C-alpha cells in the first residue's frame, strides 16, 4: 500500500467529481500532456480516458514512480526527478497541457520557476491547470490595493491570464490536509510588457515588498537613487505602499530599471 509522504507534501486527490471536472477544463484529446505530481495516478487515469497523444508524468518519489510504471505500463512516460530540476521546454516539440496537484511546500517555487524561465516570445505550454493551497491561490489572483497582493500576483500576471476554476475542500484528498485548495487555470497572454530579464522583475518586486507596510520612498530610493524623472513619468506617489501600485506600474518600473543598467 502506497502511503503519502509528509516530507514531499503529498496529498492525493481522490474526489471523483473533482477529477472529472479537472479533465473537462480544456480539450486534451490528441494533445501532449504533462502531469506534475501524479501520486497514485488518480488523475492520470482520467486523462487517459480522454485519449491524449502522450502523457509525461514527473514524480520525484521512487516508490510512486515504480507503482505508476506497474499500473500504466507504456501508456505514460515517467520522469523520476525533482520537478525543480527538470527543463520542461525540452520534453516535447509540441506545446504541453500541464496538470499539477502541486506539493504545498514548493508550489510557489515551481510556478515562479516556470514564469521566470519563459522565453520572450515562446511558451512551452498551451495552458497550466494547477492546484494550490487556497491561501496561495488567493495571493496569485489578488489585485492591487489588497493585503494579499504582492510579488506572486505581479509575477504570475505578467505573461499569464489567470482564472479561478473552483475551491476544493480538504476532504477531497487523502490524507486530508488541514487547509482547502483552489484550482487555477493559466493561459498565455498575447500581449505583455517586454522585459529583457525576468529576474529584474523578480528583483524589483522583492525589494519593494520586503517591507510591504512601509511607504514606497525607501525601496524606490534603493533601486532608483531618488530619480525624479521616473517618478514624474510614471506618476508615482512615494507616500503610497507597495500594494497600492498596479501591475503595469511594476512592469514599467522594471523596464526603467533595465534602461538605467544599459
């Protein structure tokens, strides 16, 4: 019998209604699929019923990888590695549809890795259908002027349109987690701000939100040495707090930061 490992943040989704709902979010027939953290293959089984072209599954747990190999044989391609060490862009020539019941302990790290490693004009996926701890999902989809708005919101909304599909109660999982989850759908934007190096956006947001309750003056001076031209150009009130600046302002600030470093 396979037991979930707390160290790997494993909680297996068992609710048949939710599993069915997930595979109906987008057309997967004859598509290339990537499933992250398949666990015991509950969702994998539903994906297979929809006749995808191929399925890659990334499972770090050796016992689970072995179980999946016995259960599904050659119907799936198993990658027994840490997701954070996999280059998803090299998995397939076709764009992937990604499903993931992400481990709570590294879910934001996985999402940020994917966002920051995106090429300027190419997305290796058609969409991401991902499950997060509800508190994390709320941060991802929050808007400015909200206490939950921050680095994660700004990074995620840079190149992606995000839609909340539903909340999922803890009793839909085994073992039962202490918190609820949320299912989010991410789709690439056709138009977004051209930032040369995504790590600069990560840096700007990290500095500005390091003291989110303080006024903008200190982080702005740290990054821009009090440059009045940029303040006037972007119409920034330094008496505001980081959560009061909208997405576009942070993307524009990053572009100004890159200009200064040329």
